[in-house]
C-alpha cells in the first residue's frame, strides 16, 4: 500500500484528479474504508497460512455476494426475478469453482474464521468506498485510503516483530502496481459508476480467474464442475445487465 502511493499521486495529477483533503465527514468515511481494508488484508494474509487455499478463497469472496445483496437493501426493494436468478447462478458458480478445493475440518477452523472475517471486513471497505465516491474522485480517494491503511498496518507489523523490508522487492512492487494501483483503482472507479449488485457479481469472477491461472501457470486441471461454475458466473453477469421487463429508457423529446 505504501509503495503504491507515489504512483497513485502521479496518476491523480496526470488525470486532473489532484489529491486533496476532503471535508471532515468524507475524511472520516475514508478513514473507515482504510481501516476495513487494512484489517481485511491482515486477517486474510494470516488466515491463508492456517487453512487451505480453497477455503481462504471461498470465505474471502463472501464479500462479493454480501455487497450485491447490500445494493438491493439500499434500493429498499426485493430483487426481481432476473436479479434473483443472477444471484443464485453466481452463488452456485462460485460454490462449484471452489467446492473441489475446499475442505471443512476442525484443523482449519481458525484459518476459516479469519478468512471469513476478512470477507466481512472487505464488505465494509466496499460500502465505505461507495459512499465516498459520491463526492470524491477515485484516485484521490484511493490515495488517502492507501495512505491511512499503510499507516495502520506498519505499527501492527512492528509490534508483532514481522519483517518489513523484503529480500526481493520484485514481487512486492508487482503487487503494489497490479493489485493496489490498477486493481483497486479500477474497482474504486467502477463502484462510482455501477450498482452494488453488478459490482458484487462481477467480483465473483475472481475464483474463475484463479482457476484459469492455476491451469495455465501451475498445470492444475479444470474439471467439468469448474467449467460449469465459470459458465454460471458468466451467465449471471449477462442476466444482471438485462433491462427490467416493462421498463424502457425514456426518449428525450426535441425542444
């Protein structure tokens, strides 16, 4: 998060989204977003060492469905048949993709609980980002959240006696650019432009992409259930973008 700051600052300046201190209310919500994100990273990176990768992915991605449901609650209405079908397909697809590698046992309980907690914390981060994005451009918001988050994580790591400076900076820099700058940058931008339902369901493509990377980079086989799960998630994304029956986009009348 700290390494991402200079890149975010430069990109913000180039795109004419200068970093500035927002009002007191927006600053407080941004601070909350940073806390949720930092706590999510701490919980998930601790939990992943205490359980299987499939379990960590399964519980960590609960935020996607919760955020989608949050969007419906925010709209104060029950999901339409199309939306309910999209949610069901997405949940089934994610379960199929991760079910083969997940393993429920008492041995993994602590790690499972930590990664589940991480998923809940990430939901809090997404909700806070959604609120801030109503009044603040994406890059200044992400810069401030990254700054606060790094400031929160550093003293905790020092107190725990963890190693701060890596022996090899290559992958840390790659993470800073790929995950924090581009990944979070695109996510924060999307949250300000799309509904919670669409964002939440789209985030469920992560297990499908992980399965694809495992196949291409590590020689892992893709079963029929894996392919069926990926297809179900893809279908849910198509469904959720379909217009509601009986609703038409109003045509602007010429003056």
